C-alpha cells in the first residue's frame, strides 16, 4: 500500500513569507493545503502548483498533521501541532547553515542579491525571501540541494528571535513597527538580542562594516537597479559573500546580472491612446524608503514629470511616523503627489488611532498645490483625465495599491 503523505495546512497562506514556506513543504513531497481571506496573485500561483486553497475565511483542517499560521492571523492554539510561521521557519533554520538578512529597509533585495551570488558560486542554497525574484521564475522561493539556507528575517513581533542563523546581515536599523516596539530604543534592543543568538563562530555583518568601502563606485557602474539604497544592498551582499570566501569576481558577475524584484522599482512601459507613460511599482511604505525611491527616480529621469501615487500602509505606522511622512513628501522631487486611503492591516490596528489619522490629514499637513487626496477607486479615472503623456507614474505602498497599478492598462 502507498505511504500516506503528511498533511500540512497553512492559515493565511497568501502572505509573502508563509507562501514560500508552503512551497518548501510541497517540494518535500508533503500534502499542502491553505486558506486565506482573499484571492491574490500569490494564492493563484500556489493553486497552479497543486495546493488546494480555501478563500473567504481562514479555516482549520481537522485532519492536518501540522498547521502553520501567519502572524497576521489571530489564531488560538488548540493542539501542539500548531506553529506560527516564524516558529516553523525557525525549526528549518536549525537544520541548515542559515544566513539571515534583517533590517528596516532593503532586506528583500539584499536577500535576493546574496542568494544569486551563492548560486553563481555553486553553493546551491534554499531561499525564502519576502518578494518574488525574477531569477527564481518570479517566485519568492528557491529549493536548493545544499545545507545552505538564506532567509529574510523580519523584526516585527521579534519574529527573528525564532531563528538560529550562522550568519546575520543587518542592512540598517530605523524607527519602524512602533505599534509593537513603541520606541526606537526597543527596536535597537531587539536587533542586539538577535545578534546575540549567533554561535561563537558565527558572523555578524552590519552597515558599519561595509557602508564606506571603495567598492561602491564599482557597483554603481554595474547594477541594473537604480538608487544609492541598492548600492548599499549590494555592498551588504558582497560583504556576506566575502565572509563565505566567495571570490569578488563571482559576486560582481551575479550582482551585474540581477534583474530586480517584484514591486522593487519595477518598471513597465504603457501606452493609452497616444499617451506614452513609464509606470513604476514600488513597495516603499516607510518615509526613508519613500525618500530614497523618489530620489532614485528623479536621478534616473531628471527631465520627465514624475507623479507619485502613494497608499499609506497601516494606520498605526501613519500615526507614529506622521511628521516624517509630511517632511519627506514636502521635500519630494516630484511634480504631482496623490495620496489615497490608508491600507488597513487586519489584526494590527487600534480603533482609537484609526480615528485620529486620515490620508486627507496628511494632504492637509503637506499643504502643497501639487498634492491631492484621491479615493482609491477614483485613481485611474483621475490619472487618465490629467496625464498628458511622457510622465513617470510611481505607484507606491505595501498594501493593495499594486492592484490599481495593474488596472491601469
């Protein structure tokens, strides 16, 4: 008789991290299923792989041998065979030589860059990353055959404390996720605690060790992805590669070939009638990311009109970093700014804060004639009415703004 497959069920399977872990278990020959509130590009892709997914509500499967849930889902643990995504990934890190890439910004791109270097060097790593990588067939997962595992390690809820890495790469540390950490000092404390998890022979790579190196001039010449922040990401990946004794020649070849990742300054051309546009989709949702991305856009297109359509991500982030958002947008090198409704992050919002902050309040505080509030459902009509052709339109945010971008055809 055939051996019955182990059944693993994922709650909130559409998340960018947990969906990669689902693909890992599927590749191991396990029977994988999942549930999520809404259908998405990610859930549709998983379904094409043969994963049966329930859409509309997050449900348990009574016959599952193991249930793994997204931290974004409020789950009451009923039995011992229920793990959060960070706990399940943590178990995986114990079985591999794990390289964890963390930081406030740039961790997805740095993870992708470093993974491509390792592949080029013959390390054949397994990779779990928080974005879809073109070189992985537009996937956020790669199955390798070696002992090496490269993961993107998130600091929110101190999730990364579940991991057991041999190498930690810290891209940068800023005030972020203040709904959880409350203060920047608590953010710093969490990263310090994570660094302490390294074994005695472990390696810590942070921006102090690579930011001011002479390689930056060379990387600017070879990188296909724009912006000084991507130079910093490449420097971090290069430093980690050197720790693994990978020749610089190999690293430079991999970095030069890097095509960019999903919603990381992702460009496409668009023609509507006689109107030719450059569309950029970007995940930036923190003031520092926004500033860096818009600066990169202006450097790349110094003589074109740049429009930014921004969707604030999470009421609490908008509340805690409100003044930073105002300052960054007031100084932004753009010709037109559209801010739309704040993306409500399920399970992570406080009612009293939601009552205190609105996208319209951001616009009022920015107080510029070229900045306007437009409801999300009205964005396409607004753009078609006022665009004249030749503009660069940047759709920016970590929520569902990219869905609006896709409708702009």
